[in-house]
């Protein structure tokens, strides 16, 4: 009897079931892959979008400035978007709170003044050419804390000048004119204090001339107020020849003017004759006159109670700024 040869182990169904498990494994893996792809497609088409905005510390929504290919950075500047999805007020972005521009919107601000959109005066700093080289000049403001800031005038050609230690609450203004006839513009930087209870009692002035070493501050022919590098003063002695009248005498020039005082203002100003007063240069204008350019400098007399000023015309002569003329005016005459 021929003994049946048992099938070799290799030929038993075992190898067949191993192949089936292998196929089943491939099928399961394919299902998992398909599920992953399906989930991704769902997220892309209808899933929650990634947050596109952040809240400021105070909870207000702040705007975005986005640059293609970059992560969006938060900005205090409300974004002006050209995104068509913004049309009709519908947008996938977070709603933005647009702050109304304010006259004091630059207080505490760091950045270019022409971008300070929360300030009503920011547009007056757009497209300026102070040095007259045809290139646009800009002013960068850096708030340093403790109510102080610096202003840096950038002339677009590598030249710049910085006015340091300015009060945050000042209102900046830049004027320019060739005062010394060298063909280069002088830069007059001023700060006024319009929100003060007496704007005529404060003012900062810095005049810059071009030299081979760059811009340097020129000295005006007035007193410097102690502990404040940008405030010029006129030292005035007051005497009262009679009630409701004050005689103002400028110590530096001997110029005198009699100031009539209203009866209701007299109690507030009569004590001024006890000591010399440092009247502050609070308004300066660059004037192009027939005989050349000059500075018109205004000093208010006797504070906010009296509407009288002394005006000093200052011109550059042989490298020095001198008082060319001094006169008294009432505010109503200006
Ligand atoms: Ca320029
Ligand atoms: Ca000049």
C-alpha cells in the first residue's frame, strides 16, 4: 500500500491564510488613509477657520496689516483691506473696531507721524519735503514713557536729525526756510501745547542748520529756560505806574511797552511786578520777507489774563541769530 505522502508543511493552507491577512492589512491601511484624506478635505471646505485676529490687552479688537507669505502681525492701525471677501461688510475676519481720530491721538504713539491715523493731524506729515531735495521726508516719533518722547526727522537720503526729550503732550510742527542764504533749508521744529489751560505759557523751539557734519542746532538770541532744553524765554520786568496799567521792560534789549489791564484781570496780574518774569516763546513762524527770511517769535505777556504779546523778529547775520525788531501787539491785532 502506497503510503499517502502527507503534504509538506509549506503546502498546507497556512500559507494561504497568511496571504489573506496580508491583503486584509493592506485594505485596513487603505481605509485609514482614505479617512484621513476625507477629514482633511472636510476641514478645508467647511471646518472652522484659523483665528485671523487677536484681541488687545484691553479686549478691543485691533486691526491687521497682512503681507503675502507672512504671518499676520497685529497693528494699532485699522487695516484697509482690498480683500474682495470684505465687500458688503462680509468678511471671514474678526470685526474691527475703528477708533475715531482724535486731536490727541498722537499721545503715547510710537511710529511715523504720517501713519498715526488715530490723530486728526497725521495727514499734514504726508508727502513733506523739508530739505527741498525732492525726496519725501518723514518724522518718526518714539514714546519713551514717563511723558517723554523723541522725534527723528528722516530726510530720505540718509540724513536725519533727532529732537530728544520732548513732552508727550506737545503738538509738533516742522517749518523750513533758508535763513542764512547758504542754499540749504533750515529746519524749525516746534511743539505747542494747545490743550493746556494756558497754551501761551508753554512752547518748545529748536532750529537746525545744515553743516558739513550734518544738522546742528543753532542758538536763538533768547534765554534758555532752566532744566528744559527746548524752551526759550524773554526776561521781562514789570512795573505798575498806576492801577490797571503795567509797564513791561525787556531786560536784554531795553524795549518797553505799556500794557492796559482790564479791571477784572487786575487782581490776577498785579503781583507780577514783584519779580522778573520769564515769558515763554510759544509761537514761531518762518517768514520769507523782502530782505530775506526771518523768524517771527511771539511771547505772551502776563499769562492768559492779558491779550498782549511782544513779537521779536530774528534774522541770521554773519553766522549769528540776532533780534532785528521788537514790537508789542494785542492778540486782536494779529
Ligand atoms: Ca527731502
Ligand atoms: Ca540755510
